[in-house]
C-alpha cells in the first residue's frame, strides 16, 4: 500500500482538516481506513454526496454516518435529486449534472473547513478507463492524461495502485465497504470498458496497465511543455491581446483555450469538445455579434481588442 502519512505531510499542515470524498465503495473506504491509521486521523472530515439515483444510496449514507460515530470521524452529507434537476437542463447528461453538483458540494465543504484540498480515491484502473473513455469521445492531451496526483484542489493518493491491490488489502484485513450494483451494467460505456474490453488487454499482456501508465506519464510531460508555452503567453494575466493570439500557431491557440477551460473547471477538460474550441476561435475573431462567451465555467469577454477570462 501507499505511505499515506508521508503523502499527507507533503500537502497538509499538522492541524489542517483532511477532506475526503467517500462513496463507501472499496477505493474510498481503503483510503479512509489508511488515513485513520495516521496522526491526521483526528483531522478527518468524510464527505458523502447522495445523487438520489439509487435506493441503496440512502443506506450507504446512513452506514457511513454510523461508522463515523463508531470510529470517531466527522461525516458531512450533501444531496441533490439529479433526475429532477435534469428536467430543467435537458441538454446535460445525468453524469455531467451529477459531477457538477457533487463538486459544488465539495467546494462548499472546503470553504466551510478552510481547507485547500479534497482527497479522492481514484486509482490506476480509473485512470486507464478514463483514457479509453475519452479516446472514444475525442480528446486533447489532458483527456489522455486525465488524472494526476495533484490537480487544482484535488489530491489522488491512490493513483498508482491497481484496483486488485486495493481489494486484496481490504479483504486481507477484513475491512468493510459497499458495492454499487450499477457497476455491473455493461450497457454503460465505462462499465463495458471496465468489465469486458480492458480485461482483453490484460489477457494479451498482464503488464499492460503499468505500460500504459508510463505512456500517460509521457503525455503528461508533453502537456507540461505546452502549458509552459501557454503560461509564457498569458504571463499570469487574466486577458490577452487578440492580435498577439492570432500570431500564434493553431496548436498553441487551441492549447491556450484548453488551459483556460482547465483552470476554470476544477482542473478538468471533461465536456470540452473540438466544436467548443472552434466556436471560441470564431468568437475571438468575429468582428460583430456577442461580446461574451461562456462554456461550462469558462467565461470569456471581448473588450477593446482583448479577451478577458
């Protein structure tokens, strides 16, 4: 397993609240149990968000609260009726709305406890699934990398662990967790990747997960280089000259827009499409029409031959 105490020391002050996003599944429960073994155990605040999509979620919520009372950690619960909300936003998917509401809740908890970070239990299998999922939908480098140890306010201590290692640890130590039965529904793309397609790669080469991890690390180096070029252009400003922007290569123009979207959306480029990028490029150079553009949380304003974001 990871050296979780060393990881926490890297990012947290001794008395700073440790905010953990917990689904009660094996991954987040593994991380929870590991934190409870450290000197930071009294700092722990466990967050559960109920999307009201499954009847089992109410049971999980209650189980986690009871466990918190038993093992002496705080539990914060949020909820939203996602299906009802979707009726108001029919153009958005359940997954998109669920993520928005979940992270809005996490952000509120961070503000309440005045903490800089939230821990999630994403692991290597999650990263690989997301790689293939994004590849199918069209993506830029950020989507192929998709997860890093530290991304904005999100920390991922388990990112180099395989799911099998997590399950083995929990089972060997007789530690409790809950299972989401919807994960067996292979009509859902991500489940089909996890349960059917990715195991085929493993059959061809049992080391493929670690090999793909190295490839994603290489992509991350490429993205870091592009980000450095983007930052040179922006100079930490919240605006740029349209003329200067148009003098850049097409690749760097698109990477600048990707970067602005990334920092505006919790360190994620989920839902950023090629069509979105082309739409913004047209907005920047269109002499008439709207002077403001918004895609998700990325808000652009055109004023005096400059773009503000």
